[in-house]
C-alpha cells in the first residue's frame, strides 16, 4: 500500500500540475487544454494494450515499467521541456502509461489484499488515492517556493516515483 501511495501520488501530481508548469513555460492555454484532451484519447486504447501485456508479462512488471516511464517523463519535463511541441510529446507519453498504471494498480491491489477485508482495504485505497493529489502538489509547490525554480519542483515528483518503484521491487514476483 505504501508503494501504491508513493507512485500514484507522483502520477496524480504529473497530471494535476502539468498545465501549471506549461503555463509557467509560456505555453498557450489552448495548446495546454488540447494536449490534455489528447492524453485522454491516448490513455484509453493504451490501457487496453497495457492490460494485455500484463497478462503476458505480469501485472507487477507492467506497473514497474509505467513507474519507470513516469520517472523519465518527469526528468524530461524538468530539464528539456521548453516548447508546445515538447509538451504535446509529453502529453502523449503520459497517455501511453496513465490508463495502464491506474487500471493495473487497482487490479493488482485486489489480488494482494485479504478477500475477507476487501471493503476496508479499498476504503484505504480510496483515501490514499485522494490524498495523493494533495501531497504531491504540496511537495512540488514547496520545492518550487524554496528554490525559486519550477523545474526543481517538477523534478521532486521523481522522489515519489522512485520511492514507489523501490517499494514495488520489494514485493514478491507474480
């Protein structure tokens, strides 16, 4: 559950903070909104494909791949993102992994919790998921305020993602 909290916090923060960061970089609001719509259109078929790959390669492995991809997305955004075209590329990249990581996380969670206590565990899952969008945003905002550098704020999301990846790596393989 701690692994989920860490990496899903990073995922939700990337999604929720993307337009703010794009605005700081001077990307037009129309471009930002259209790129976010494209993310959603890419996420749907990608989630289906991701599910099929999980059937062949394992759910945990596919979650780890998505978390690693999000780390790459955050690093690219922090160091290289400067134009609307690059923002579009990142929006598509996020879409490739967003639906898959969210769907697989829920299904994997369902596999590892005790069936007789599933209501309680899914309650925690829901609470952690909602809190995640607040904690990551606070971290990004705090780092940005302390350093005066929005790129370092974005890079701080990587700490959550890497922490989640490490915790996932401690779980037994499927």
